[in-house]
């Protein structure tokens, strides 16, 4: 009797995938992912974080593109520098989040087959 699925404390799983993960999956990478999320969250959520940078970029763009000088746009940096810095940072976050998604997708592959061989 070769069962394709096995029962665990956390649900019924694909036996073959579980065996593969037991041989090759480093669970500490999930903790590294938590640290990465904390870094991203800090930069996004802090009062002087990305949100404020985007608001500043909007003010700068609105001033030079729409000619609205009533907005108090920050001075001292070129708009393209601010835009490039934000683009790079957001792109780096996206790359890290994709890596995290790929990591946890491996655990999603534990979904059991619909049928067991009896």
C-alpha cells in the first residue's frame, strides 16, 4: 500500500512533497523572511518613510508639471534623484517579496492528491 497522502497535525499532505521538503527545506528561511518584512514595514510605515517620500515626489511633480506653486514642495534634491531612489528601493522590496512568495509556495505544494492508493 503506497499512500500518496499522509495525515499530520496540520492537515493532510502530499507524502512525496513532504519527504522532499524534509530533505531540502530550511525552515529558518521563514524567520529570515519575517526580518525582511519587518525591514520593509519599518520603511513603509515610519512617518519619514516611503509614504512621505511619495507625497514629496507628488508635490515636486505637481509643481513642475502642473505649474502649481501653491504646494510647498521640498527643496534641495532633484526630482529625478528622488524618483530614482524610490524606484530602486521599491524594486528591491518587490524582489524580496517575490523571494518570500517563492519560499512559501514550496509549502503550498504540500496540497494532497485527491485520491489515495488503497
